[in-house]
C-alpha cells in the first residue's frame, strides 16, 4: 500500500476554475511539502508545512494556497487556475528534524492540465 | 537564479557502461546533497546522498563524488543496466532536516542493450 497518496491522479480543468489537489500520508511524518514539476525545470517547492499550525511559502507560492487539515493531510488549491499552472504536482513528506538529514518521500503525482 | 546546475539534460549509455551526471552549486551554505531517481509515472525517490565532509560515497553501483572547492558533485553509475533508465535529479539543501531542497533540472538517462 502506498504511504503517500495523491488525489486525483489526473485532472483537466478550465481557466478560472478553482481546483484542489489532496495529499494523504500514513507514514506518521510531521513535515509535508508540495512541489511542481515542469519538463526541463526540475522540481520547485510551492509550500511546506512543519505541522498543522506551521505553513510556509516555498519558491513559487504565487497563485497557490494550502491547507493542513490534519497531520496526515495537506491540500493544495488553485483559486483561479491558469494555463501556465499546467504541470505535474507532487506531495512529499519527511520526519521532523532530528539532527540528521531526513529523506523526503514523494507521492505518485497529480497531472494537472488547465485549458 | 538557478542555484544547482545539472548536466547533461539527457544521456544515452550502453548496457555495462558508466553513466556520469554532473551538478554544480553556487551557495556555499549548502551542506546536504542528495540524488533522487524518478521512473516514468512515479514520484522521485532518494537514491543516495552525501555531506560535504567526505569526498566520495558509494552504494552498490552508485557513487557520489564531491569536490567542495569546485562546488561540484557528480553521480556515477557503474555497469549501467536498462533498469537504471530513469530521470535523475541532484539537489542541495542547507542544514539538517533537508526541508528545503533546491533541485537541478534533471537528466534523463537511457541505457540501451
């Protein structure tokens, strides 16, 4: 069973629509992240959360918002989708900093197309 | 400003050959350098990582070489296999916890029989 799940896996929407991408994890990790992947651009951090009450902007947060509903759930919203938000979106988790370098575990991704 | 530059963008290697992917960074505060492997339709997964206090780390057929003075690090895949065909991302972060990773743009590796 997948430890980090994302829904939906694929979504096609129209310009101006509000859309929410959801992420759930069963790893018991405190930290969760949202990344965007574009061909030839690698992965870029959108938002990250250390716990339910601690949410931080990443490199490219404009046009996005997030909600940490519980330790295990982290949602990404596009309030008014635009075509250049067409991309592959990944959720990731990691353990709380324990003084060691902690691995990030990625979900399977959501492919979003904005027409 | 791209803080982690990765090359080449794509790489074709024959089975049994050595695959080499290079990365260079600018921020001297980076102190954790992981490599992630991504297969089509999957999320990235940690392959191997290094801290700057060592010059090399080897795990099976995968080796990271690190040159702190040149601010460069590379991934070597020995005896490359078709199953290694994937996209590889180098990354860097500051401090323990790796909570804010800066990724390279990725290298698509194809290993041909």
